[in-house]
């Protein structure tokens, strides 16, 4: 690789790349044609590592790279099959059968939201097959998730800001609300 008339050995370039932070790796791939051709594909595929694990990096990857419908379906397969459950502390004390119930439990919808916002076709036969193949969800949970996805799709608007504004008024999309406060560190969806 050549930078400002200085030749750098390929092994040294790989060593530098491998020791960079994730955000720096993406920037590094934009330095010149060589780094772009050698590292863009690697960086693009990292989205699979971020699904349901690191929302900020997942969103950045979806914003930076263009994904085909097939790739979005593959990513959604991981997102649906391993959808995390998050809990939010209730305001006040509630009892069910004499047992104090201090938490509400929700699906973490941020990843599905980003996929739908980026053009995932949730009306396709392939997506239906993904939903039907989700064995870790019982039928009732699967139907609830399909209903929630339908509501997300219904609230998609002409801009991200408008979409988030509409979602904040939808009670069934609680984990996407700006006021959602779970019991774990959380990155809310943002404009």
C-alpha cells in the first residue's frame, strides 16, 4: 500500500488494521483504493457480530454500508431468533397472586426497527419463513412479535425523525420510546 509516496508492506498494513478499534477500522478502509478494496467487505460483514449485542455499532454499520434484501433477511434471521428480553422497573408496587412484581419485560426492538427502517421487506415470504422458523418463541410470542413488527412498519414515515416521533406515541413499542429506562445500560434510538 502506498501513502504519500511511502510504500508500506501488506503485512504491516494488516497488523495496523487488526490493532485498530472497530470505528477506526471502518475509517481506515476509506483511506485509499487499496484499503477500501481489502477491508470494506470485512467491515460490512461485522454487522452480523453486532446484531442483538451492540446497538450503536449495528446502526453505524447499517448507515455506512448498503445491504441487499437477502443480506437484510439474513441479519433479521439472527435478530428474530435471538431477540433479547429487557426489563424495566415499574413505577409503584404491583402484586400478582401475593408476589411483588417489580418489573415489566419487553422485547428489544431496536435491531428490528433499524432493519425495517433500512428497507427490510417484512411482507415477503422469506421473512414469514424466518418468523415461522423461530423455534425459541412459542406460538403466542411469535404472534405478538409479528404484530409488533406490523406496528413498526405502519409507523415508518418519510424521515427518521418523523418515524421516531410516531413510535413514541405507540404504547406497544415501549422499548423504542425515548423515555424507556431499562435495568441495563441502554442506547436509545436517536434522530
